[in-house]
């Protein structure tokens, strides 16, 4: 009897989806020029910003996995990642590469980890929650400098964004605790952690066993395929948003939001950019920055949209997780939490005065940021951020080793205390 309602629900959902697709096709026929321009703008965004920044990291991730580096460094980072987020040490690669290259790099790496059984399903979902973040180049270079023309805001937005990601990750540490019994952890060898990391790297490399030429060719081939898939999603959602705007769907959706925005004290002109950002974060943030509204409201809204990431990114993540058992439900919950936390933190940091003056950490970036904004070239900024990222990653390894050493000392002291005396 229970199968009948399920079949009926599936039948109605299929009919509704087919109707929506037909309506979108008719809209594209009625507005061919607008659809063409929207698709062209999406392609331009991909080739100028997404592709150059994403492809090197995609290839790098493939090579690091094939060479066993991820496995070895994962052993070194195990103490810190378990302590903070309840994930294995390899999760640090998903987190760091996701931050360095932006979304959806984290889904690429996490999906590969799950397929290679380096993480359990619960651990993979935790990784998706904490590592789905925008890259610093987008937050500081594109949004703060390019859209708001204010490097000071870059520090505020970035701090709110990554602070919210940290909060979400620590909260999701308790996600699926009961399910972890299905994926028992391997017993730790009683060996020095550095030696254990080296052994794990050699073991992983021998298991892969692909020659360097074959490994590099596969890395480039798989990365190009993934990049082209991301291009398709960006173009599709750019066209979809344009069509929904032309047929009046976006304006219709904005009617109930106007009352909500008035209650929150936001200008009604921010409704349209907000709806655009729900679909595509780049378009939403650009429209928000261009609207004549109080700066605080725009900063809060941009922080919310960047934390949410947009339906376009969510669709990319869903496609990248095909072939795994990672669920989208926890991921969507984490996006909502990230957006809300980022908006709240942005408001708090603004009230602390960080929106009116640049933080000392931004002082050495000011010349590079101003040059990038005036010339449109972001490679200088990318080099500075990449160097800082390497320093940060080295610091994280040092902290993880310190945590391991502290735990080892405590364990030795506890055993000595329990040892019977004669």
C-alpha cells in the first residue's frame, strides 16, 4: 500500500518537471537574443575567472592523490582535523584546496576521497559542510576591490565568510555520530608520526602504480572534463536567470520578500539582487554592489549570498558527487547555516569598526589590490595570496604536530601515573 503514494508522487513530480522544462524551452524561443547574451556572459565569466584559477588546482589534486602525498600529509594533519571537525587528516586537502580555488573544488576533492574510501560517508558530508567556501581572490579582488572599490571591506567579508565556515565545520562535527560505527577507523600504528606519514605515502604510491606520464595525462584529461561540466552549469544558470527575469518570475518571487526586507530594515531595491544571488552568486553580488542602498545592508547581503553560494554551485556539487553515497541534504543545511552565520558575523564586525578602516593584515596588500582594480589583472594578488596560503598550510601542519605531541605527552604521563608501584 505504501508504494502507491510513492508512485503517485513520482508521477506528479515527473510531470511538473517536464512542464517546467517545456516552459523554459518556449521562453528561450521567445527571447533568443537575451538567452544568447546571457550564455555568452556566463562563458566569459568562466574563461576569464573560473577556468584559469580552477584548472591548475584540479590537476594538482589529481597529481597529489596519485603520488600519495595526500595520504602522507593526511597522517600529519589527522590530530588537528579530528579535534576540530571530526574528519581524517586528508580532509585538510579538501579544505585548503577548496579555500584556495573556491567552490566547487571542495566537491571535486571530497568526491574523489569518498570513491577511494579515504573518508566515510559521514566524514565526507562533514567535509562538504566546512570546505565549501569562496576563494580569497574572489572575496577581496572581485567583490571588495572590483565591485565595492574598497579593500577595507575585503578583510571584513573574508573574515565573516571563513569564520562562518569554521563555525559550520565545528557544528557538523556532531553530524552522523551514530552512523560512524559503520566505518570503523583503522588502528594506529605505534610508530613515529613522521615515519608513519612516509610509509603511508609510499604505500599509496605503490597501490596507484601509474607511470608519471600516464598520471599526468589522466590528471589533465579528468580536469578538463570537470572544467567543461562546470562551464555548462554556469552558462545554463545564467540563461535560466535571464529567462526567469524576462517572463516576470523573479519579480513575482520578489513580492513577498519586499515585506520581509522592510521588516529587517533593508532597502527594497536589494530584493532583485538577492534573488539573482540565490541562483548565481557572481551576478547577485555584482548587482548588490551597484544598487543605491546603505553600505551595511549591502555588506550583510553579500556575505549571506557568498555563504549560500548559489543554486548554480549546488548543481555543480550534486553532479560532482555522482557515483558516491554522499547526500545533498546535509550539504544544503550547511549552506543555509553558512549564509546566516556569515551575515551575522559581518554585522558584528561592522559594529566593531572593521568596516571603516583597513586591518593591519591588509596593509601589505593595498598596493597590489589597487593595481589589480585599476588594471584588471589579478595575477599579482593571486601570487601574494598563494604565498600566504602556503605559509598558512605549513602553520596548520605545525599546529597538528603540536597537538599530536601534546596528546602523546599526556598519554605517557597518564600511563606512568596508572603504573603500580612496588
